[in-house]
């Protein structure tokens, strides 16, 4: 038996889907990761490919017009998976149309085992010469709070500073909390443009326009939020385009999310390599964190989720192990409850002291996220004022590309 092929099924009725699932189980060659009765639009299909990275797509040809639309989108994908047409209609005219669309494999109902095994062998042979890129999403990391006030934005800002110190390459910190974003406040920014401006212009972004949208904060770029704009609606497709553009420009992108699970936030998390859920050890945020994780499980994102346990003390009523068992996801890092240190850093416009326990934990977490050994505990940098680390420079003069 060869490799089990990650498989997505699109189109067709429930009976056809049941028959396919049965023959997939009988042959053991196709591992069904997603099954859609409706034909997805362009945006949904792109997200499907990113999340599931299928080796092959089984696409129902009983609706030729819908089939053709999906096939064209698949053909335009950066790493297009092969397509197997399936359906009840095996009329020669249908087969001719499929050939015109570049489809080489057709599986007619009722889906005989021998035919499925033969198709599996052909797909495997094709993939040896035309491998499909099934790597996870790039270096986009999302941060979202289990509930407001757990310190997610403060952690995101200080992790960005630590990553810049560790030479993470070109780095962007983006504030996707459109109504209550704090990054501009924490960094003392007065931006002329905001992330909403960038999203609304996402269809025609280039490096020149981008330079007018971001603010340089020392070692990294920032897309901050401005004042709430209740009359402005940002669509998930606009956020998708924005994130895709940023991913081509930066080595690392950090996304600070609201935790409200907006459609555009789900779009960002779908693109993310890792999703960091920030909570504190109290019962209410842990309860909400568990609710978030149940949602992630429903959309097949649980494998990317880790917990950042903030304001942790040895006197906390629950142990780290108990929290992991309750949430059913690992705690990536714990951060000390240093209220005075955080307050002093904000008041004095500087990062959290790298010599403090919390500062060392932030630095260690930054290196772990980057999978980097660029910083070690015995090489703590000297403290600097925020206006040194986060000095606001003209984007025009500070931006560079390798």
C-alpha cells in the first residue's frame, strides 16, 4: 500500500459522498480531510487549500459550470493539487468537456474499488514528478486574548521588540483589534494611516503605497489601529489580501487580534503558522479560553494553538499541568505576574526590563517562537528607553529589504 493521500471532496450530493467515503476506507489510499457539498467561491477555496493542503481534489462534474469555475481557481493556485472528476453523468460530451478543462481522471458512480486503486496509483505517480507543497503557513503568528485585559497586546509588543533584538529579519506587528487596539498607545504612536486604511487598499498595494501606511518603531514596522470607525466594514477577503501582501514583504508578521472571533480574525488565524491564546490562571479567562479552543477544533485549527499563560505565580490555585489538562492544549510559556514592572515600563516609555524575570521569559519565548538560538539567558542586553527601542522614524528612510 502506498501513501495515504490527503483528499478534499467538493460537490455532489450526500449519497455520492457516502459512496466515496466508503470506497476510500476500503482501499485505504485516500484520507478524507474535508468534504463540501456546495462548490466554494474563490476565497473559500483558497482558504481550503491553505488549511488542508490536499494532495488531490475530487470534484463533482455533474454541474459542469460550477466544476469549471472551481477547476480554473485550482489551476491558478501556487501549488495546484491534481483533480479527479467524479459523478453520475458519464456522457461522452461531458467527458469531452472535462478533457478540454485539462482533467485526465474521471471516476464514474458507483465507484468501483479497482478504479479507485488505479486512480490512486496514477495520482501518486503524478505527485512524484509534480509535488504539491503541503508545508504549513509561513511565519505569521497570531495572538488573541481569552478575554479582554489578560495582557495579550502588551505581550505582543514586547515579543516583537525581543524578536527584533534577536535579529528576526524584517518584522511587522499588526493590530487587528479594529475597535480597541492598544498597540499605538503602548508604542506612543501618532500614525497618519491605520490598518483599516491598509485593508481598504488591499487590492492595489505596492511597496510605495505600503511605505505610507506603516510606521517604523525602532527595529520593526507597525500597522496600528486608529479611532473606532463603526461605519467602515472590512471584509475577510481584504484582510486575506493584506496578510498575503505582508507575508511577501516580511520575514515575520505578528498579528494582535481582539479575541472576538470576527470573520477577518478567523482569516488571519487560518493563515497563521501558530496561534497563541493568551490567558491568566483565573477561572473566568480559562473558561473562555476553553471555549475558544473548542471553536478552533471545529475549524481544524487546534493543532496550531498554544497557550501563553500570563500573570502566573507559584501561588496560583491551578498548576500548569492542570491548566493544560483542562484546556487540552500545551502551555507554550508562562509569564510572571509583574504588575509593577509592566506599569513602570509603560509609564517610562521603555520595554519591560530584560533583567527582570518577566523580561527573561519574554526573550526566551521570542527565541522559541522564532526557533532561534540568537539570544541566551547569559547575554541579556542593556535596558533601553522605549524612544530608543521604538523610535518613530520616517518609513521612507527606515525601510529596507534584503
